[in-house]
């Protein structure tokens, strides 16, 4: 009898070790036998489906060309901003010791937005002999003659870059930003499918919106930036604050949003297009057809390149470069949209992404696509001339206005939403709810420019166009310059703003209790 406890312990240990091995996702067969020296280490926020299909297809292409398989080592913990910070941290540590040319231990950074890849191209500053020297995290990508022009006949889409001017990054796919929603939950809540950002500001969505934290997710920061640039700073935060008040949480990983919406944990959420389309497709072909939908708010989103960069000192630079060339090929580009079962299509997962090559959007090539009604090059709409990006201001303001004091925000919103619209106290509560600190007000020269900025920017020949554009630019620059000159200032501003917003939210709740 004394042997049984030992036997049970051995069996339990076998289960602990064995179950993860049994449940581990299958690697592409060829890659499972790849030599360790033929490995690609890719830092990427891409989901498992993209990682699997690209790994499998690239190794199929290599096999067809008589080349050995590559073992893919995907580093995917955290959002794009977290991953970028990780790479730059490794670079800074190496650069301070003068060892940056040894490499960072990674070959590629794949996915995320232009901002993150520009930060990699900018790199870090270190002191060398009393001089400040900038060390880049990525390197220019060599391309065969004519390939850049074939892939990118135009360098821009809707005013956004398709590739870095010095080729530190190249667009590998296109991204837009929209709303994923659960039709069953919406029906239960008596709501129509959301069509634009302001729909998520409706108080009936309280506790039923899923959102991501812009401090961790580059894609959600780009989403919030698109809202601010389309609606304007004041109206944009009006919408965002209400959506924040309606949210259940702020996840660090943006891919969680469509999963929770699909599961009925939320009615709707903001996400990058392929997360939403993929989840809608997965549910459609699964047990709950048509339960999940996704849509880009018409002319209220942005269409941007989703880049790929080769990192400094890539351990397998030759294969990394080959992978980039392959990703830009028509064969690989078709993989983004081709349906399961079609020739040249994916093995397991429909990816529901938009190809970056314009020549892919022809009736013949799109015949086997999942989303045959997409036309990004036709509908891409530039932002108004002179409208700056608010990207760098978003995370600190979002944290101060909502994320760090979410309970206070929600409590105030519950009070405001529960008041009669004709009640004078309701107007006073709304004024407190929407109030902003002085340095978060755009210093418009007069009421005319404050109320008509959109019409003025839309007309480049308007006599006040340059004045309005300069006002917007100086507003953003004043914040960013202050932060650049003293890094502690951003934390001080965030704390000061947080105290301002929390005091106002608590005043609303206190007033309702009196």
C-alpha cells in the first residue's frame, strides 16, 4: 500500500509534462524538422492563425524551390507597443556596451502600425566619446530592382505611407479600424448594429463595450487617433469618454476584444479590421452563423500599412530578407484573403486581411476571396489637410480621463445617464463630465475658428486654413515638446489630469446623493 502514493505522484507528473505536449499546436510538418541554424525569430503581435498560415506557406514555397524548411520562433507576448519597448530595451542595453552590432537576437518585427516601426527605425541615443549617437533597431531592406515600384506603384494610401522613405519598413498588408459586435446581445439590449463610433457612446451600452488599453496596444491607439482626427479633438474625446464609460474593461491585448464580443461578454468593441473579420468568419462557419458582425465606420476610419522590419544584426538576415520578399509576392499576398479550400489558399484559417499590393484587387484575383466587396484603394480618405496626429498624447490622456479611474468615471456616467435631460442639474453634471483641464483645450484664436475648423481645413484655399492648421499643430507640439524636454513631465501631467477628472466625476456622484 505504501507504493501507491508514489505511483500517483509519478502519474500526476507525467500528466503535467505530457498534456502540454499533446495539446501543443502542430507545427508545419517541414518546419518541425528544420535545422536550428535555419531559424527565424519574429517579434509580432499577430495571432496564432496568421503565424501558422504564413509559416506553413513560406516553407511550402521553400520546398518547391529546393530549399530546407525554416523553424519559426514567434515572440508574441503583449501588444505591439509592449513588443517594441522590449526590442528597444535590448538595443539600448547592447548599445551602451558598444555591442549593438552583435544583434538583438531577433530577425524581424512583423505587424503593428507605422508609429511602432518608425520608433524602431529611430532607435535609441547613446553616448560615444562625449557625443550623442543614434543607433537604429531596424535596417534598410534591400529589394530587387523594380520590386518596390511593382508592389507600391503609389507610395501613399489615403495620405498614409505605404513604406518608409529609406525602406526601414515596408507595408505587408493593409489595416483599417472598426467595430465588432454581437447581434444576439444587441437584440437582447434593444440596440441596432453600431455603424459609427458615436453609437458606442450611447448610454444603453453601459458595461457592454470591450476596449483595449492604448498604453499597450498600438492598433487601438491608432483607432483612437483616427477618431480624434476625423471628429476633432473636442468631439473625439466626447465620444471616446462615453465609450470608455460604457466599457467593461481595458485589456492589454487588443485581440481579446473580438473574442469576448463573440462569447457574449460584450455587445461591441473597437478593434483592428482583421481581428473583427476573422472572429466574424470563425463564428459564421462555426456553431453560431451570423451572430458576430464587423464594420468599418464609413469615412470615419483610417486605412494604413501594416509593416514588416528587419532588425539590426538579424541572426538569419538572408532568410529574413527572403521572407520579406516572399511576403510581398502575389502568392503570399493572396493568402491574406483567399478562402479555405481554394487553390493557393490557407490550410486551416481564413486570415481576412487586406493585401497591400494594388494589383491584387482585380476580379480574377478576387474570385476566391472571402471578402470580395473590399476596395481599400477606392475608399481610402485622407485626413483633412493640416490635421495633425494625436497618437503620442492618447495613452496619457486616456489613462487620466478613464483607465486609471474607471470606477469613478462609470459612477459619474451612471448618474448622468439616469437624469432627466431637461433637469438643470443634468446640464451641470454634463458640463462637469465633459470638462477638460486648461492645457487640454485647443487655444483657438476666436469662436469662428473653434466652431468651423473642419470646414476651414477642408478648403485648402480658405484664407484661414494655415492659421487653423498652425493652431492645431502648436497645441500638439506644446504637449510633446514639454514631454521630450523632461520625461518626468508626462507622469506629472497624467497625475494632474487624473486628479482633475476624478474630482469632477466625484462631484457629479456627490451632487446626486445630496
